[in-house]
């Protein structure tokens, strides 16, 4: 796509959206950011537009003169009750407004996980959004990712707060499933790469880092990189839901976000294929390096101590 064409980023205030907007501006794209919050400030050089995907009338104009839109929205932050319905409605409203405006292409970042595999409600909802977007008249690129490692990411922050706050932790063996985490910088590189490579239009790709790890291993590796002494006790009979409620108390991430994410840990989230690497042969950041970068960002953001 020509850099002079306009790109819309929905979810522009989120963990991925903010970083993506900066990366697109650096590449010279004209970027419009969508948010429900009028007070939200965006990166210098980006256009801001107010809109709520659950209020179709508010989307008028948001998609005008847009070539490609990124879909980076989810409704977990608004409460667990009904989030799946809200996510489906938001995607349907987006498709209707985008078709009306003549959008050429969409790129969606969703979740890994196979349907029919007793998926958690959160992962099932991510797949449902992909299905809804795929029904649009324009081509949709779907990128599927597991846990994204980066400061401010909900899943990463849950793992980080467990390591920081609970040096001794019992974990249900039911969540000791396999996961293929990916560094946030690699996700951004894939998102930008898909925009620049038309061969990715209308396709679904799994994206992951170079290692497949269990959640238990991720906690141990995170503790090692952070330099803390932590002990994890796998318990076969500990119910996942009880663990999820306990963990939600120990993390700063909202319970409405944390509980569905933790319930999703019982599902294996590993890439089924690596087709994306043939089209976009980007380097893959090792897990420990991704954690090191996240910790550096976390420490840099801490207020300096007086004196
Ligand atoms: N974080 C991860 O580890 C991870 C892993 C795999 C996949 N993903 C996927 O990556 C995508 C982005 O996730 P994220 O972590 O960046 O999410 P996030 O930080 O929670 O941001 C969610 C965004 O959704 C927007 N939003 C919610 N409801 C909206 C509505 N009704 N209308 C318009 N905007 C709405 C919010 O914008 P305002 O509040 O400003 O309106 C916010 O910017 C999601 O599809 C997620 O499933 C994330």
C-alpha cells in the first residue's frame, strides 16, 4: 500500500494500538486513531477520531477516505457479563460501516486456539470476531497470537504480577498447557509487514516466538530474568476457576479482564503453521529477551525516588 493512503487504527489507545500507531507514523503512513474517549491524546502527527463500535451512528466519518483499517478492539474491559455479545456486535457494526465507506482491506489481531477444543469464552470470542470480519466484502488478514510479551499487555502483566507478588504459588496442573508467546515488537513488525505486503490480504496466519513453553516454565523464566526467587507448586486438584479468582486479587489487571484470560490458560495456544515466515521472514525475539525489554520499559516508567 502507498504510504500516502490513510490507515485507521481501531483500539488505538490499547497496548498494541499505541505501539502500532507510532510504528506506522515512523514508516510515513497517514494514521487515524479511533477511540471512544474524547480526552484521549494520540501520538503527534496522528489524526484522532471519536467513535464507539457499539454505537453505529458514531462511526459516520471515521472510515471516510481510509484505505486499510486495523481491528484491535475487544470488550473485556467493560465487564465479563456479555463481553462475547458486545465483541460480536462491535465487529458486525465495523463491517457494516466499513463496507458503506468502501474500505479496501482490514488487518485483525486475534487469538490462537482451535475451535471445538473446549475453548475458553475469551478465545472463542476472538475466533468469532475473526469469522464475523471474514464475512465482509473486503479482504481481511487475520493474525493469531498467544500471550504477547510487553509492558502493559494484560496477559504479560498477570504473569509479571504473579512473579512479583507471590513468591510461593500453587498452580493447577490443568493450566500447565503449552503456549507460544511472542514479543510485542515482533507482533508490531508483523502488523506493519502485512500492511506493506498485499500477498497477505485475505489470509489467516499464526504468529509466535521461537519457543513453545508451558505457563509454569514461563513463570520460572520470568522470575529468573527478573532476578527473584519464586517457587511454583503444581496441584492436580486445584480448580482453574478458583485459581483465576485468587490470581485476579493479586494482579493490578481488572478482574473482568484477568479472569477470562486465566480461564483461557487451559487451552493450548501454539502455531499450527509458519506460513507467515515465508512471506515476512522477520527475526523472532527469544522469550528471555522479550521479558528483559518489558522489564526495562517497566523500570523506566517508574517515578524517580525523591532525593
Ligand atoms: N495483549 C495480548 O497479550 C494479546 C494476545 C493475543 C491477541 N491480542 C489481541 O490484540 C488485540 C488488541 O489487544 P490489546 O491487548 O491491545 O487490547 P487493549 O489494550 O485492552 O485495548 C483494547 C482497545 O479496544 C478499544 N475498544 C473497546 N471497546 C470499544 C468500542 N466499543 N469501540 C471502540 N473501541 C473500543 C479500546 O479503546 P477506547 O477505550 O479508547 O475506546 C482499547 O483501545 C485484541 O484483538 C486482542 O485479542 C492481544
